[in-house]
């Protein structure tokens, strides 16, 4: 099955964003994709909430900030995670127990090092929780909103974006079989620090945000 993942560049207004997303969904359909993962944007008629909609035979999974239980898509049982939830060990453990086949992430990294950490975490998750991890993103050209879109299949990054707008494609046999599940990966320290900051607590060690982890 051909899968598309969108990394969207913000325009000057929601109408321009809506039209741009509609164009990339059409591009994905013309390229033969059966599933496309897009970031949900407030006010966009096609992609305004976490959902899976079928449009002319194409399943459009939009990743928003609302918590939704896993649902069925052509990829199998699919979980959608936004922001910090992508790095919360308890959330990942629960989804492993529920036996999801695929994940659609929108982690919203705040720096290039966080983007790399989320990518490494996605690799581990694809070996321990769900064999297919699809990462969508929104970029605006600033260092605080780096690109991180990727398609990760059973431990392999088969496509990844830079910091510009891109549509990633991959042909994947779904559902992706995990075989023997590996141990759930440790959340990288830089992401644990992020969770602590967002949660209003302090991490055990003041990890710098501009150093390797």
C-alpha cells in the first residue's frame, strides 16, 4: 500500500493553509497513495480535528491535539498522538498492550535536537509498540519549529523530511508485523526534560537543549 505523509509549511492565513493542504492531498491521490497523514489545522474544513476521513477512496488521517482512542484505518488499528503524548512512556505502554498496528504522530519539536530525539524514539517504538510510525509536521522556517516528518517501518526510516514543505511516500505491506517485540525504548533525556518543563516540574539533571543527548 502506498502511504503519504505531509510536512506542511504555514501560510499567511487559514484559507491559504486549507488550499495548500487540499492540493497536497490531491497530489498524494494522483501518486497512488491510499492513506495520507496530514497535520490538523484549526479552521481547515478538511483537516480540523483528529480524524480519519475517506475522500474518493483516499483515507485522510488528520493529527490534531485532541486525545482519541485508537481507530481502524487501512493501516490496521491506528493510534494518533500529538505533542508530549508521543514521548510519554505510560501512553506508549498502554498502546503496546492494546496491540495497535500503526501510529500517526505530530510531536511538535521545539528544536532540531528534539526533532532528532523524536525520530530516534519513533525507531524504537516501531520495534516495540507499533510496526509503522508515521510522523507529520508543521514548519514555518524558524529554528523553533523544525521539520521532523518521517515514515518509520519496523526500525527503518524509509523516508524523512528536511525543514521545508514535503510530501513523503512509501510503499508498505500493511499491517506491519512486529514479530518478537523488543523492549519499549527509553525516552531520550532531552524529551524527558521537555516533559518536565511542560509539566511544571524540574528534571533530575538540567540537560542543555543545544547539546547532544
